[in-house]
C-alpha cells in the first residue's frame, strides 16, 4: 500500500475531535481523506501531519467516515477494496454494473458516486 503525506490544521483537528465525540456525520471527499481521518483516529488525534499507509479492506470498522464521494476506481485496486469495505462488495459491484451500462467514465477525472 502506498503512503500519502497529510497535514491537518490545529483548528480542523480540534473540530474533528469534537465531531467524533458528538458522533456527527462526516462525509469524506475521496479515498485519501478517508485514509487520513482513519489514521488520525487510530493515533487518537495526537498528530496533525505525517504519512498514512493504512490499507483499508474488509473487514474494517470505520471510526470517522459516515459517507463517501469517490471516483469509480479501476478493478482490482486497493481503492476499490477500501470502498467495498465501506458499502459492501455486492452493493459496489451493482453500482459498477450500472455505471458500465450507462457509459460512466472510470478512474481519475471520471464520474463519481456518493455512498451514504
């Protein structure tokens, strides 16, 4: 799993802590933000920057994310595993079938889906 660098402002970190304590919904925009938020939660919000190499796949209990806006990722990718861990393999494959039938664009700069 590749690593990605992240940096979160002190103000944002405090807001995320409050959201988690109050069980507020957080919609992630992209898989990188999922990996960052889950890394922050795993590290008890003790860091505001660093590298995340978290590999999210089934089974995984999400600690921060309540929804996800993301691209249609390429098959057999780690990102597809992440999305599947959130919404379930059957649901994801159904969405992909519909996307193929409707000529959606895949990969970067393609169409996207909102999963709640």
